[in-house]
């Protein structure tokens, strides 16, 4: 009886045993399902070409971006000078960003013709390479996820483009969140060799960076998109180092490859903004070695600050090895940016105070506030600079934009100081 009962229990257990999941099949199935839904969502949001476009700017917004009064902008329009705005309901005037940039050029030429070169530079703040204003390469980095790295990078790149600079944004994160904000779905829109990896790889399939750069719907802002193939650089670099030790010519060492690629396009841009991956690997080290400046994002929580401490130790150790190998590491500025900050949160305020006491002016004066406006805009893969004020409670939107502008204006000031302006 005992044996019979035992066999019966075994059969019952076998009958009720939950089937095990085949990990690769389950994950692949979920990935395909999610990809199809993201594709359908994009087609609903951005028909008919499934690509993003930038909204028009009111005459008041355009005047503020250019640095003139709305009345003066109206006078230019009535005189037929520069591009003419579109007229909406009630006679409201709207300018595209391309129109705004054309007006900048027009006003700068007028000011230069009168000998007022400072005013011309204010209208059109592009760098002057002939006077030694070097390409500014800014890496936005931290190896802890959720620190606001991509949000900071994309808003900085767009702010600089809105200010009249020529900007190149590089998505160096295999997760490609920055690319998604620019309207790309990496598994659908990118094939092989479409990321920065194509320009820094070690084999004969390497491509010129000019062939990889894509224009965006944001005039003055180009993009090097990212996807999972970037991870290949982490895998093949150790092999290339081994081959180099054996006497094979594999070109520049890993830490010099991004810098070498950027040198081929530097004449076309004023500023490069790199969204680094959330890890301290070969890609991040190469980005830091190519950088003239670095922004480290920090969420003001003790665990995040402790994580940043390890990040700084590891970065310092690895960069010292790079320097010994011949890498050049000279930053115009290194700043810590407090992100997702809640001013009424006492512990967060204490941590920010603690950081300021330690690092002084290396902590940016303006923090990036936590805001529902930023997260709500992200639901449609947009940023604060893309969405209109009419889509939000005005006080919420104005508060968020004011805080974001304060951060980016401070960084722009550091860039211009590096150019000795």
C-alpha cells in the first residue's frame, strides 16, 4: 500500500508540474511582441512617414530664442526681411526652427556689416575655429541607471541647437534611449554598421563617420544613433589588444578611436554631446578620452552617491592607465549635475548640501528638477523643448522649462568660457 501511494503521489506531481520556460524562446517572443506594439504606437503618433517633426514656435518664443523683442521681429516681417512666418488662427505668427536659424544668420550679417561683431556673435554663437575655439565634446555619464543621464543629454543637445549652435548628438548606449527620443526604433530603423561602432571598429568594415551621421527633425542637430551592436566594441577590443601585442597593426588604441572619428567631422559642428552607456567599459573610456568636458549626473539619494563614489574611483584608476599608455586627458570642465531633485525633500536637500560642501563649484548651481512635465512628454517620446505649453498645466510646464533652461544655460556658459568669450 505504501508503495502504491508513493507511485500515485509521483504521478500526481508529474501531472501538476508546471512546464519550464525555454528562456531564449520566451524572451524572443516578448521582444517581438513589444517591438510590434512600439512600431504601431509610432505610426499612430507620427503618421504618415512614422518620423517625428518639430512643432512651430510662436513669435514670442522665436524672439526670445533669437534675443530680440517680439515687436522687432514683427517689424522684420512687415519689412519682408528674412523668412516670413506662417499665420495661424487670429493672425498669430509661427516660425519653424529653420526660419529662426535663417533670421539669426540675417541679423548676424547685418550686425557684422556695421562692425558690431560682438552683436553678430550673440545672434549666431557658432564657434570660431580660426580664433582657436575648439570643438567642445561633452560626455554625459554615470554607471548607475536612473540617474537622468539620457534626459540630461537630449535636453542639453536640443537647448544648444535652439540657441543657434551646430550640434552632434551621439547615442553610445546599446539600450538606445536617446535614439528612441529622436524617433528611432533601433531594431527596425537601423541595420548593421549604423552606429558609432561602424566608425571605430577594427576591421575592414569600418565606415567614415560622415556616412553614419543622420540629420534630424531638429535643424542644427544631427544624430549618430545607437543599438545593441555597440556592445561589440566591448567584445572585440580585448582581441584587438592581443593582436596588437603580437605585432599586428590594428590602428589607434581603443581610447583614441572615438577622438579620431570625431576629428573627421569637427569642421561641421560646434559641440558634440555623447550619451554614455551606464557602465565603465571600453566605450565609456573612449568617450571620456575624446571629451573636452564631462557632466556626471547624480540622483540625490545616498545609495546613488555611494555608487558615484565607486564610479569616480574606478574612472580615476582606469584613466591613469590610459594616460600611461599615451592618452591625453585634459578637460575644460568637470561638473556634477543633480537630477530628479525634489526641493521639498529634506534628505535630498541634505545630500545636495553635502555634495556642495565637498565639491564646491564643480556641482552645477542649478539642479534638474523632478517634474511630471518631463515624464508626461516622455510618454510620446518627446522632450520639454518639443511639447507645447498648451499641453500642460501652465505652472507645471513653466516651472519645468525654467529649471531645465537654468541647467543648460549654465553649461552653455561653461562652453563659452572654454572658448574665452
